[in-house]
C-alpha cells in the first residue's frame, strides 16, 4: 500500500458525532504507573498507537508482563522498582519523547546498565533537560552531546532534590516525579505550568504528592518509597487529536460536529481558549470528572468570519502541540495574529515552528518572524486551486494532519506523503475523516 494520500475535493457540509483517539499522554503514563503498582492493573480504551505500543514493549523488556483481554490491557506489576532485566538491555522509545524521558525516571534504582535509543527524529532531540537533574539524584548517566543513545546505571544511594523546572515541560516534570518515587525523603519541584496528568494520576492512586499552585509555577512535593496498589483506568479522548476536527469544522461551511468524551484538562485546552478569542464558540457539554481529569463532549459549529488574535504567551504550554493547526486558523482570520516565545515548538518531533512557517508561506500566507515570535497576516478569502505536494515537510504526524485539514477546507489538489506517520498518535485519523464525508484516495 502506498505511503501517501491524495485529496482533490473540499469536504462538504456535515453534522456528525464522532470519537477521536484516546489520550496519548495519559495512555503512556497509565502503562508506566501500572508497571510500578502492586498487582494487576486494568486499562481500557488504551491508545494503540506506535508510541504506546513501544511503551508496552519497554515494560515487557523490563520484566513486566501484560495481556490484552476483551480490549482491556492487564498489566502485572510488582511495585516500585519491580523491574527485572538482563545486563546490556536496550530499550527503543521509537518516536516518543514522553516514553524516553519518563522511563529514565523509573530506572534510577536499576542495578544493571540500560541503554535507551530512539528513531532518527528522537535522536536529534535534546535530553540535557532530564540528564542534568537525574545526575543530581545520584544516577550515573552517559550521553554524547546530550543526545541518544543514553546509558543509565541506577544507584541504591539516591538523594532527594530540590529542582527549578523553568521550561514548562511536562516530560521533564514527570521524569523527576517518577525519579522521586524510588528516592527516600521528599523531592521538591518548582515547575513552570504544564500538563499535569502525572500529578492527577498519582493523587487518584492516593500517593503522597502535594501540589501548591501559584500564578506561573506549581510547587510539587513527593514522598518517596511509598508503594501503591494496582488500579483500573479508562483513558479519555485526546484533545490534541480532537483539535484537527475542531478546526476542520470551524473552517468548513454550514457544518457542526460533536466530539464525544474528550479530556478537557485545563492544562491542555489552550487551543479552545485561543480559538474562542478568535470568535469561535466552542462549547463543552456533559462535563464530568473522572479520577481527577475533566471530560466533556466538545461541540463546534462553522464560523464564517474569524478574527486575528494577539496570543498571550501564558497559553503556550497548554497549546504547544496544537499551534500548527492554530496557525491555519490565523491564516484564514481577519487581521494580523501574533504569537510569542514559541521556541519549544522546535523541540518536538520536528522543528515545528520552522516547518509551520514554511507551510504557511507555501500556501501563500505572509509570515513575519523575529526569533521565536511570529506574525501571521490572515486572508479570510483564502482559497487554493493549484497542486501541492507535501514531501520534505513531513515525518511528523501533526504536519500530516495539518496538511489534510488544509486540503479539505481550503481546496487545491494535494498529494500528502508519509501517511504512516499517523500511527504515532492517531491510527484511525483517515478513517474518522472519511466517516464525516471526506474524500481521500
């Protein structure tokens, strides 16, 4: 089967109800925490994407077995530091920065050296942000130029740390929290605001973790060496996956969409805040709480005219994975949209800020850039009719998604390569698009 899609027609008006893929961040964390629990944890609605499958393969290599029974993953844990693995074990995180950074945190007490590797994209990403604090815990960790491969040897003499995490990276914060689980005493992290799934899951598990919230930072205290029992967890829908269908609906004509049972954790819904500032009227229906996480159905209607936004940088961390698709809305908005301090976008699966700007220019939008700040000159009457080929932009699932939504809402004839990238986070992306009427070859 060819590794590209062809889109020649805009999507026609629709009024549908859909579900999107399960939350990737929560799927990975639930598997890793189940590997540290005592007993059999049961996780339903687990995202079966490459990143999550690699997480399951990783815990299996570390001696934690699992079985899928009636679409529920049973994970058999032995408690904190319950891993058992051979010398010279190599773990492959694939494309997942979340898995790579979080698993390092769970290996801080390992008696055998373990090597963590990743694919070509992940191997270019900076790991200094976790290597530095892991060394403060007392872990022996080696890496050339802070890149993969990373070799780690744990220690029985871990020491709690006080750390100032000023990037706003949930991966870094979670790595340190996981390290603290196996460390005696109280570890304290002053962390810039970022998604807080790890803290919420540990509170759900009644683990002794305390969070004091300030305006820009959270002070997190974790008591180490406290065992916790196995658990059941039903993973909600992913707001990042939903974001592409939200924008598809906004930019289509006379359409509406309900996306069922999506995680609307306040640390993840920056895109909703930004789009509503631009004139969208996105609503949450049937809102409820599940094990600390907010879940709702998201209702969206088409919007004929959207306005530009001066996006506050305080929303960056809660929309960092969605800025590519937000840029597309800014391209169709009336006025000049401005975004600031987006350097973290270039630390993702690809240099997303660079590629996002390149993409906008490719479709005829004027973009001005000063370092990590950009201005997008919107064109509300923007339509496309020429041929486009997405070739050198890709190897990143979110750029593939962006290209499909652009083709379906703005027109043109598109050949979009690297279809297999969707397996990273949303294997049913194309199937879901077709279910609401998209014609994709």
